C-alpha cells in the first residue's frame, strides 16, 4: 500500500512541474532562438493561423529537420506527451 502512495505522490509532483511551465511562446518574436530539452536549437517563426491545432511555427536549425509546431507552452503535443519530445525549455531573445 505504501508503494502506491509513493507512486501517487510522484505522479502529482510530475503533474505540477508540467503544468507550471514557465515557457510562453506568445512572448516570442520572429528570430528568437529556442532550446529544446535535449539541447537542439530552433528558431521561432510565427504564430500559426487562428483555428490551427498548434499555436506556433518553429524551424529546426539543424539541417534536414525542417519546420515544426509547438503549443503556447512549448510542448510538441497537447496530449499524449512522450519523454523523447523536443519540448522547448528556454527562449533566447534576439
């Protein structure tokens, strides 16, 4: 029983960390550099058009990876997030 309590406490802590994201891509300007949690560099391009599923368009600076999208909080996915997602953890203002 105690192990279940520890697991629940750990899950609650993780949910708090994820929901308390300090990244807000709404503050970005075109050209700002974004750093993913695995150290990849991306460039902020623009907000997506209203009604799009994702909120912002970004460009990977590593050749061959192209463009991608992120939520306001810098996540790759709104739901069903994975540990290997290139979520944004830092914004470098240019």
